[in-house]
């Protein structure tokens, strides 16, 4: 059950809450311990450092965005070459920030979770 902060975060887009819950459920099964911080513009997942975020980042033009979505952001030591990645930026040398749009629970698959696991371990080693 989401807490009050999480419910407030999804207040403007309540239909996306189920995508968040599906992501967090898979996350709990896939990585070790982490902390969650609900902020105004994103929900941040950290171990030693931030390894993933959930947001409503506008990674596509408004006309190309579906009505219900979340954006998963994660950092890796390398740039991913995948059509699923909406944007990738080298925030600083050796750290690539990737943004991926989730529009349905099926998008939270083994490929995504393998990237999240890699991001989890990358953040823990910094």
C-alpha cells in the first residue's frame, strides 16, 4: 500500500500509480536493500547512492506522450544501445543517465530489471 507522500506524488496522474506499484514490486524482488525518498518531482531509490528514479519527465513531445506513463531513470557506467531508451546523457565521465518510458506493466520486464540491477551495483560501488 503506497504511503501518503506517494499518493500525493501521483495525485495529478492517479492512473500511473499502478505502473509505479508494478515497478516497485519487481524492484523489491530484484535488488538488495534500498531507501525510497518521495520528492516533489521524483521518487528516488538509493543504496549507497541514487540508482533509480521514477518521474513524469517529459522525454517526448506532448503529442507523442501517452496519457498514462512513468519515466524510469537510472545510471550506468556505459551508454545503453537500445531503442527503449528515450534519452541518455553522460552526466559526467563514466556515468550515463538513461531515461525509459513505462506505459504498461509488461514494460517492466527482465531486460529493464537487468539494467536496474546493474545500476544498483554501480551506485553501490561509487
